[in-house]
C-alpha cells in the first residue's frame, strides 16, 4: 500500500450539546476579536436566536447581514462583504444553514483579496479538468477568524471549501484555502429547533451523501471509512425521528455529531458523482443540496456497484441491514435498496420531475458536472454521456 496522509481540519474547537450557543461571546473574545460581523439565515432575522446572539455579543456586534440567497450568488457575497468592510469587522460569525456559512467564508475571501466585483471571483476559483487536473489559486491576505453555528446538517461548517454561484452562468464554483476553515464551531440542538422538519430531513441527506461517497471514494481510507460508518449509524437511527420531534435534543445532537463525522471524508478522500452532479443541479434549478442527494445518491451507488460491492456491503451494515449469507453483488443491491427505503422514510422528493427541474437543461448540467472537482473521486470512470444517463434515470 502506498503512503497515505489523513489531514485533520484546522479548527480550534467544536463545542456541542444543548447550551453550547451560550459560549458565542466567549469564543469571539478568545479569538481576539472586538468587532464581530454576523451572516444570519433570513429565516432567523428577528427570531429568538438573533436576540440571544445580540445579547451574548453585546457591543462586539457591529453588523448583521441576512439577505444571502440560496446557493450563495456572487452578488450576495459582495453586498455582505461591503457591509463587513464598512463596519471594520475583525471576526465573522455565521448562524444558519449552509448558505450563510458559505457566505461568511466567501466574505472572508473578499476581504482578504480585495474582491469588489463579480468578475474578480474568477481569479480565485478552483479549475478542474477531468479526470484529475486541479488548479487551486493561492489566496493572499489575512483571512478573518470565523465562528460557525449551523442550524441544518449540510456540514459546510466543517470544511475550508466554499461554493459560490456565478449568476451569469448558473455554475457553482468552488474556492478553498486552509484559512477559510471556521476557527470555532458550535453545535447546539436548541438553536436548530426552529428549522422546518422537511429542511432538517433534506439537509441530513447531505450528511448521508458525505458519508456514503467517502466510503465509496477511489481514495477511501480506513479512518474515514470508520467515521463515515458511524455517521450512517447515527443518521439512520436519529434523522427521521428528530425531524418529526425537534424537541428531542439528544436525537438532534446525534445528527449534528453525525454530520461532523461524515465530513472528514470530503476533506481527505473526496466525494463523488452524487455531489458533482448535485452541485450543478442545485445551481441550475435552485434546489437544496440535500434534495439533489436524495435524488442522485441511490442511482450513483447503483452505477458504481460493480466497482465498490464490498464497500456497499459496509454501508448496508452501518444502516442496520444484515448482509450475512449474501454475496458481494447481492449485498451491494441490498445497500441501494436500504438507501431508497431510508429516503422514503424521510418524505423528501427523490426525482427531478418532483422538484420541478427542466428536462431540456439536463445536457448542459451533465457537461458542467464533468468539470466539477467532486467527480475525480468516482470509482468508475465517467464521461458526459454517463452523467446524462444518470440525470435521465433521475427524471
């Protein structure tokens, strides 16, 4: 076996459990900040969560931005960055789902590099050419510390990756630098109680996708496999229940922890086709990433089955399915069936037709997906026609 390296994300702390949000003021102070700028989910504007945030930060709070649109369009980032710049922010705090968390990361990028126009983002986006060529521009300048408080299960708070959508092309571009990783993360189930049940369930499918595609990745490794399997066990046992019972704080905490466990694969071994296709579906049709996972993940598992059958067996077992007595191909089919049953239990849409996609746009989505860095970790080589066939199967 060739030498491998597991990289631990450069986060200073993860505080979790009921009441963790009360530490937000201390965390800002701990990172030497006196002027915190907050990027907040629009649904939390004027809420008890914002009131608590204002109380805990007090005079350290210099601004709140809550107008980020889904998929983080460049225009929203520029608007938030201008406000943070004008406020003299020395720290960023994000509270909400993946949208405000990625927006805060992108604001840090803008402040560090002087980005003030949509076109300037192009200087820093990752460029990928299938199958394995990555161009990752360096980010100069000082990146502000970022404290992230998620209210969904998309997992963006645990990575240094940022997704920002170019409104001109509907392409979601990726950006990264070690300093874009939030310095502190707060996982408090109390803060998530106002998250709608459908959104909690759908975002949980993103965490499931992270775990599964990490285990199936062509670069998979034992440590990430173990974390992914435990994430799947926790999500299988807690996601559907916690969506229907938001006051079960233990179940919600278990889902937040599962999301944390699932993300190590993304940062170490890559993900795969479900993510690569999902990034572009989401940007094209304004879909939640969790919905694209519910639509694409079983199909991608099936597509890769001949190349990943022993690892699909592990996925089935982690989700509570007994595969003893089955050969590898039968166990792989069992994993796909288990995933489809799990998605059905969540009650989320699982076809492109059901979410209002435009079938005529699918060839363009397939072409853009081939240029998404996530597809590099696919166990089975792909071309544009393969991607289009998967999209048609999802229709």
